[in-house]
């Protein structure tokens, strides 16, 4: 899986230093990683045989 973010969301105008959106981007990325890990490590729920 590959996730890409527009650099303008987290870097300054010059594109070489963290910008005002860096903290929000880090939080978003952390939430994505956590959700993926939770899904990957979830115990499968048995399906009822019908």
C-alpha cells in the first residue's frame, strides 16, 4: 500500500521546512497506521453456518 500526501499540506512555502500543517499531518498519519494495525490484528469473528 502506498499513501501520498501533498507536500503543501505539511511543509512551508519553500518546501524545505515543516509548515503549519505538520502536526495535523502527523496526527492523520498516526490515525491511519493505528486503524490499519487494529484491522490487521483483529480477531476474526466466526460466521454462523446457515
